[in-house]
């Protein structure tokens, strides 16, 4: 039913538990939606599920899946990352300018990109946790800074060119397989990251992260270093955005518009997967399914000859509808926070006096 | 929603009709959630001017019954008659319009709005299309005056009020609907003992006005102080409705639990741990901005009670030990090794844990499973080699008698308060701590769960752990502790042996044998700032500090230090029953006397 990206291995031997976990994240709902969209695609284009078109779809969906996993890490910890779209754009432009067509520069430049991603993630995380700037503001700032800085640096239009080697992960794959044709590297990378994400969330770090998103005071009182856990989530998001930038740059090449609006597509994907804004709930699998569903929807629009300009509108509708659905089920946590007793002793930061 | 003028607040209630006719008659109320029956055919009569207590263990159906009355839930079957005519509320607003008001445990106030704006939220009086702020404030002032609470100014922002004052605003809001019936769900849960006095007086007022009060509480003292009639629920069934005179606290508890609670506090167990008798926690000269000269020792096998009034520094000591707010002076040693608890993480590593007083805000990640909460500390602090400890978790949970419908994958938000507390305890016990600090471990949990917590404390002590117990319930503190250290104003007021009388503890805590307060103007006390601004809000405009009865005792107490004219300090709830002895500046605290 779904492409291989969407099927990370089920946790060993605990099928009922795994099913319950899927249910909590809203994954079954979105899986159903995905099946529905695929069914409609199949009626429009019966050859879609023959190997090559499916693999082409997977290649196109992989960057969004990776971005959604990064966004998931941040959202589940109770924050937002709006900077990933700009970061993808900046990374592609940096790559083109620094490589400038020279094959030998490929690996060093990818190293530079990863370092830059790490830096952006650290800034996002530390400004949010230590300076206590709300993450929606921090990352909005980073987004604008990156956007402007890249334009200033390149004088408005991207210069340089990517090397052939750089374009392999985004375009290439294992060729000449029976049935599938090409197994794209992008799909392999996305699958590896998805599996790693699932395992990460089962590790002590992942458990601390989700508890932090649920109740950061209780987490801190339980010995979780909240600032560190959240900062690492931002770093993860920025590094995954860098990986996505390599794939997107390879797949689509260098343009001034690359990466634009991707942060919202990623948030749409995560929210559609049922990962509740405000933190503490949802699974990696649900985020991945959400990303595939969004991409499938866009594919369907193409097949129906709808203009791609309608995509942001659809994203907006999805975000509102998904959150409204979560709120109806009583899953949404934001109102609960607001409902907390005003000026309750525990509401005040520790060690400060009333007022 | 409607622009109708606010109901005249001051209209004196008509003389109560003959008590033979109930104001409210509920018959055969049944309610199920997802196929689970939580109320089975409950009958309840409320009479004008009568306080009716609703008691039962957590999960007995008290809150559900209140919510049916308030129009939050609809009963599956059964009838509700209000003053003789049958009603069926489908929405809380309908119930409010009919004169049935409810004060829920959680406050529903907007912190940045004024008292008046909160009281008239959604039905502000208007003049030429605009909100008439003056009229709103006048009406609120009249409502407050009606309860002798002129001390709260209608234009004060709710954020700057104390919890007790906010509670009063909730009640005033309920009254502004011209309520004939007010139900209150554990209204004293968030109040300090001396603040409860104010609530008592308000309830007295309501009774005089012929309002029927439905009162849900776990505290025996309050139930017998206030209620004329008591209805006992158990597992959704009506056990019985009895006049309060006809039953004693012990008998009432027996009927709530359905079995005799043989002795309230379990016996000490035979010590068997090899650490019994060793000094496991020692504090010397500990101090910070709120504490000074804190020093005590706790030995393995010992339960040390930390007593004192609300705000005396009990919780602050716990926080300092656990690294939430640090000691800036003095030293702390666990098992003879000096530690510097700079964070909860370090404290846990050193073998010292704290069960915080506020379970939901500080203890649990409510959307996570029992297991996830139980292993959180292990994951966060001891991520390597924690597998062995994680495997022990189910055993710990079942030894705490945690039984949940969904097993350990159940999200903790669906658990009762008592079960949630057991999850918190399991989380800390999983780290195998040597020193356990418990801050109000039985607050808001039912009788059965309390017993489990008491037994656990005895069990842990016998195995050689050192336990520090903080509790506002004096009987609990005296009954469980082997030794008591009493705090006052952030200092140690003295030490008492276990089994001391409540009077002895109170005397020490209030300093009524000397007057330690005179030379301690609470300079480092953060709350010292509160009365200044609070007084500024209320003082100049109302021109009278005397009505600040709602200002809990601790504020006037600080007022003494910060020196407004004595007249402004005459705050007391004077003349209301077992009144406070305002003279010595010691706050009234006569609650919690054992039933």
C-alpha cells in the first residue's frame, strides 16, 4: 500500500503495544487517508504502482520525509522550527557557490554544510532555551536572517554550479533492478533516517525529549536537562534540513526559490500525522506518513492538472483541519496550559518572588 | 452573551421557605462513560440554607454528580427538580441562569483581567453599546461588600491576588448569577489553613441568605464544621445520607472506604536494612535568600517530620536539598559525603529524591504512559545500565497496589489522583534512593491511597532509607514522624519528639511562646513585597485595610515587618468562630485538628 519509506520496522514482538502507539499518534487515520489518495491516483494513472513511477515518487517525497522527521523532533519537544525552508535554500546556494563545478570540492563542501547546519541548530536551540525567546520567534528570526544573508552574499541570484557527485544522492540510485528499475539513494537515506528516528525516540534521549514536550517542569524535576534536550532537537532539525538540502539540490538544481515555504510543508506534514502542536505526543512514523501523504496529495493535484499555486492554500486547510480534529479529540495541549491556575505558586519561575 | 443588566447583587434573599421542601431534588441519577457506569441511581436533596457535604473516595462519583448538576454532563437517566419543577440542563450556562452555580477545583479566571471583568465575563453591563466599566465595578463591589470582603478591590488584576482571594473571586462570580445553589469541589485544596477561615465565613453568609451549598471535600474537619447533612458515595453507589450529628469521623471514614480503617497510621516495622541508624542526610547551617541556619540530621530507618505554617520554609528546604533553589550557605551531606545539589540531577545522583507537592505540574508528564513516567528519571539521569532498574519497575508499581484498567501503557492523565501519586512514587523508588523527601505526599488523594503511602513510608524506613516528611496535616505529621523539626520564617524554631501534641507543634510554629518574628522582619522573604503592592491596590481606594480579610494571615504578618500603621493591619477574621489571635501577629491556624 505504501512506499517503503513509510514502513519502518515494527517494534519487535509487541504488536498490540505498537498498534496502541500508532493509535495515539493518529497514524492509522493518516494511513487511511494516504491509502485513499493512492487509490484515487491509481484510478487516474493505473501505471503509478509499477516500479519506476513509484520510485520517482519516493525520490521526490524523500526530502520532505527527512524534513518532517526533523520538524517532529522539535515539535514533540514543545517548540517550532520555522527556519528549515530558508536553511535548505541557503545550503543549496552555499553548495553551488563553493563547489562551483569542481568535483574534488564535493565532500569538503558537504562537510561545511553540515557544520553550518549544526551552527544554525545550536543558535536556534540556545537562543530559545537559554535566552528564553519563544521558538516561533527565534526561528522566524533565523529564517529571515538566512534568507537575507544568502541574497546579500550572492547579489540576488545564485552563482556557481553543483558538481556531478553532489547530485548523485538526489538523482541517482541503484540501477537496473528488476521491477523497480532504479532504487533511489534518496529513498534509502530517508528510510535509514526514519529507522534511526524511531530508534532514537525509544532511547533515553527520545523519552526525555517527549517528556519535556509534555511537561517541562516535571521533566526538569526528574533530572532532565531540558535546555540540552531541546537544543539537541533543534540541532537535529537543522542537520536533517542540511541532508534534505543535498537531496533537493541534487534533484532540482540551484534556483533562487529553492527551499521556499518548505518549513510550512514540513509542519503541515507533521501536523497531518497527528503530532500535536505543543509537544508530548505523536510518533516518528506518524510524521513520516504525514509527509508521504502531503507529497501524494501534491502528486494527485498534478495528475488532475490543478495549478501548483494552489498548494499553499491546501496546506493551510490541512493545518487548520488537522489541529481542529486533534482539539475535538481533546488531544490539544495548548489550551490546557492556558487554563493552569493563574499565579499558582508553581507557575512562577523557581526562586522568584510573587510579582 | 446577552446584554441584560447584571442581576442586582444586594437583593436580600427571601426568608428561606420551610425546610420541608427541598430546593433541589435529584432522583435515580445514572451516568455511564464508555459503558462504565460511574453513577448508579443517586438520590440527592438540597435544602435552602443548608450545607450538604458529598464525600467518598476518589473515583466514587462525586465530581461526576456535581457535573451533572452543573450541566457539564447529562445524566443517562433520572430526574432533577429545581424548586418543584423538573429541569434538564444541557449546558453550564443554562444551569447558571437557573441559579445553579459551581466552583470547580481548577480556577477559570483570566489572570490579566480585573476582578470585575472576571465576575461579569461574557455578560458585561453595557451603556450605548460599550461596556460600562463603572457599573461593573460598582456591582462587583456590592457583591463583595455583601460578603464583608471590601478588601478586594474590583479593579485589581486577578494575577496579583493570592490563591485564596482568587478562590473568593470564583465564588463571587458564582453568586453574581443570583445562585440559589452553589456547589464547591474541594474549595480548600489550594488554601492555607488560615485562609480556610475566610471560606468558612463566606459559607456562613451564603447559608444565612438561604443558598443551598453542596460541598465536596476530603477533609473531615471541614465536613463536620460546615455540613448539616452528609451524603456518602462509594463506587458510584449511594451509600447513605445522614445528618452530620449522627455520625463521627471514624464511622464516616469506615462507610466511605467500606471497611474499617483499623488504625489510621500503620505501626512501625522491624528495621532490617543494614543502613538503619547511620546518619544518611545531614544539613548544617543551610541558608539562602529565604532560609537561614537550617540544620538537622536524618538517620536510616527514621522518618523526620518537617512542620511549620504555610510559607515557613518547609517546601523551600525541600527544594534546596533537591537542587531546585540552592542553598547559598552551609553544607549538605548524604551518607557522609558532602554534596552540592545544584540541580535535581545531582541530587538524584547523590541518592536524594524529592516527591514534589504539586503532582500534575511538577511530578508527571500527563500524556505519557505509566511506564514512560516511571522510567523517566532513569532515562534522564542514569541512561546507561538502567535496564536492570527499568525491569524492576513493574514490580514496584504492583507493590504500590497500582491497578489500572489499561495496564502500564495507560496514559497517566486518565488515572485518579491516588494512582497518579503512586506513579510518582514509583518513579523515584526506581532510582533506589537513600534519602527520600516527601512534600505533601497525601494531598488530594483518597483514604485508601493514603494508607498505601503510609505503609510504603514505613516499609522504606524499615529497609534503611532516611525519610523527610512535609505535611500540612498535623495528625499525619505527628502520626508518621519519629521526630519533628518545626520551621518558622525560614529558620528552625525547634525540635519535638514524635507523638507530640498538635498544640505543642502549633505553639512552636507560631512562635507564641516567644516572639521570634519581632526581630525577623522577613527581609529575605520574597513575599515581603506582596503586601506592599497588594495593600497599595486595596488601600488608597477602598481607604480601609480592615476588610482585607482575604489577605491571608501571612500578609499581615509581613505587614508587621514592613510597617504600615497598625490600623491597617487589623485584618483579622475577628468574631468568626475559632478566630485567630491577631495580637501576636501569628496567623490563625486552628484547622487540621484531628477529627
